[in-house]
C-alpha cells in the first residue's frame, strides 16, 4: 500500500512538472523560437471572370511538406484536385476549404497556439503563404478566396495582427501582389515609401517581412513542366537550401532574391520573367532557419556544380538549382520513407537515386546512371531557360534589395455608367400620350353624362327616368376611371422624363393605379 501510494505521488509530481512552462532562456542563451505556417492555395477565385488555376493547390501541398520537414506547426487551406490528392496524401487529409469563415477560424486557432508558446517563454515566427489569383481593385491589391477577396489591409488587420507572432513572413505569388502591401496612390500616382511616409498595414509593420512575386503590376505564371507556379517553385527550392550561398544554415531575404533573379535571368521576354520584391522585417534579414532540418540533407560538392532537379518517385519536381563551379550546395531532404531522384540536366544527363532513411547523403558517394524516365519538357519555350545561369555568392553580393518601385500611372476609374436616356424619354413620351388620351376621354364622357341628364322631358314616366339614371351612373364611372388612368400616366410620363439622366443604380419611382376608381399610389426615390 505504501509503495503504491509513493508511486502514485511520483506520477502526479511528474505530470505537474510536465504541465509547467519551461523557464525563460538564461542570459547569453539563444532565444527559443517556434515556427508556424498558414498556407493558402486557391485555384478557383470567387470572381468567375478570373480563369481557374491548375497548380495553386500543388504549391500549397508542397509548402506543407517543406514546413513540416522543419518542424513548423502548419495550417492548410486549399481545395485539392484529384491529382494533387493522389500525390500529396498528407495534405489531402488535412486541407480545409479556402473560404473566409474557415480562414477566420484558423486565425483564432493560430492565435491560441502562439499565445501558448508566448506563455511558455517561446518566441514565435509565422509564415503566411498564398498561391492563387490577385487583382488590383480601387487602388488596392487583393487576393482571392473561393467566396470573396482579401485585401492587404484585411490581411494585416484580420490575419497578421491578431495572432501576435514575434516575426511574420508574408510570401505571395499572385498578379499585382506588390499592391497588397503598398497600394496605388490616388489617380494611379506612386506612393512615397520612405521615412514617415510608410503606409499602414503590411508595409508599415516593423515585424513583417515581404516576399512578393511581382515588383510591379505584373502577371504571375504557372508551368506544366514543374506542375507549380514558377515563383513558388523557385522560392521553395531556395528555402530547401539551394539559396544558402554562405552555407550558414540560414536563408536570408537577400539570398532568396538573388537566387530567384538568377534563376530567371536567361529568359529573354520580360513578360515571362518573374520578379521579386523582398523586404526583411526589422531586426535581421533571415527568412528561414534550416538548421533544424539539416541533419537529413543532401550534400552536392563544389566539384559537381551544375544544373540539378530533385524529384520524388512520382515525378513531382521538388527543387531545382544551378550551382556555380566550386560552389557546394546542401538541401534539406524530403521524408525519410521515400526514394528520391536527383537529375543532372545538360548535354550528358545523369540521374542519382537518393536512398531513403535519415542522415547525410553525399552526391559524390552515389553512382550516376542514365535517366530512367524521359525529361518532361515545358509547354512554354521561355520556361525551358529557367536555371540556365549558375548561382553562387557573387550573385548574392551583387543583389541589392530594391526600394519600393514606382507604381504605374493609370487613368482614374471611369465614372459610374448612366442609364441610356433614350428608353426613358421614349417611355415618358408614350406615357404622356396615353395619359392625355385618357384625360380627353374622361372629359368627353363627362360631357356625355351631362347631356343625358338634360335629355328627358319633365313629364317622362318613372321607368324612363330610372333607365336614364343608370346610363348616367355608368358614364360617371367610366369618366372617373379614365381620369385616374390619365392622371397616373401623365405623372409617370413626367417622372420618366425627369429621370432620363439619373444613374442606373438610382431606383425609379413607380405609379400604381388601384382597382378602385381614381386610386393612385407612388413609390420610389427622387
């Protein structure tokens, strides 16, 4: 009995210790940081005028895999198509619908998780990733969910600010994504972006870093060759370690910007050349710390520099890079249970089979072989030039994170359309004609009734007087109906003529003639 009681007390004490928050870091100790990722992939915009995308859900699923490799708690909002569900079963099991109510619910959960980390003395880092449609509306950038738009202001106010993360990194691939942060000035004029002129929201938040796919009002692109958005394919490759030029285990904003720029530099047509706007948050330019995942990595020695593509067993291209001669590269390896393939692209293509399992794999220790599957080329000639040029520290040194670009001058929005006046004028004229005819008929009927009253002599028998009175009452009723119709039609005609220049959105008044003689009602706005 005594032994059982002692064991029970020991278990209770252990549980109590487990539930207590860990002590704050001591002086000189590196602060503890917990990572969270909110990922949105939207193929089908609420705006049916925007054509459906094919690979936004694939981008979202691959980001889920990447952040999970690095230990981040991840939330996924995407509607996966059949092909993506087959290729990414974990994402298929977790994905929630990309709608505004679901987003709000996930933000509340995310805020609770981050508050718990903060209470335990752990700082938090949040990644907000979006792949889908963007648009410029009323001078502000928006991204699309399935049931409505999300402006940059709303993204800042309703997503970034409520969660209370120490640092936030916003990664967006969408048309006009630059305007999510900076907006467009009145009449299309550029906004000042220095000193105290920084705008509110995403661009003005010191703890928010931005990595946007366009530095101006440009399109973003998908490509069948990588089954993904071009920008997100390049960013994910960078974040897996391909952009870590100084090999310190951390990928900076400058390294990512240089990596993306170099990957696209050989594309001659600027329209198909993705641009990047990179602005780190205050206090440091590190975008992603790879060190938690580098225990499982692929090492490509500098002597083997070249253009490589990393694929899984289903042929999904996970990363791509072109290392400069003598430049070593390390990549965080995907899940330990799967076999992956590294393909060297060039005149003499070679393929390396990367074994499953944990630990470090050195490419020099693997035996190359001819590719077993024919290269799945691009449908678009321009994108075959991606990663043509090698990347190394020199490209990072040359990269200058750009200041906010000039917003293009565009004409002010057109004034609201007005209703075509011809139909109102014609209707008003017709109503006046009908009203005038009815009033003339009413006057004629009144004259006729008066004549009937004076038609019989004073000596007429009573039965003749009764018949004549009936004819007079019928004439009076007809006169009142015609008078009511004439008056109503005349008023309606006048109102239509006065409203011929009113905006289309202004409700027109209506005139109703009731079943009773002379019963009129009016409704509407003047």
